[in-house]
């Protein structure tokens, strides 16, 4: 999934936050130095759609929601989308590429050994 320009800006704010964020918090961050400012409803719609696409997680907070990233960064989002679209074939191609590159193969082994 390729993020649109505003989706990317919203995600950068969410990825940079230490805690779940509200639409208002993201809006305030995005509007710093921005002319004209974005509308609350614009950011709310983008965040809602990102939640529907499983890019953001949301939990009820008061009358609205608090949002947090469902993936740690853009690379993780890209990997998830490739695996969703191509499944085992993507894994097989990745393994074949790793087999041809000793450095990549070694990094992959280290990552697998370090993963939970």
C-alpha cells in the first residue's frame, strides 16, 4: 500500500508519538506553520480510513478515538502489503534472493535468531 501525501503526514505524526493520539493532537501538529490550515474533519476522515485499512489501531476515548500505529514504520507496512498480495510466492522469491547474496543470507539468519 502506498500512502497518499496526507496519509503519510498523519502516519509520521503517529509514528513519532509516544502514546496514542487523538485527531485533535494530529491536527494541531500538522497545522503548525501550515497555511491554510487543514480542517478537523479532513484529518478525522484520513485517520478513520487508515484505521479501516488496518494501518492505525483505534480505541474509544471519550466521544472520539485515540489512534496508534498498527505497524512500526513504512517498511513494515510495505512488507505486510507484499505478503498480503503475494503470500508464499513473495516469501519464496525473498528466500531465493537471500540464497544468492551471502551478506543478505547472514543478516536474515541473525534476524531470525533474534526474533521472538
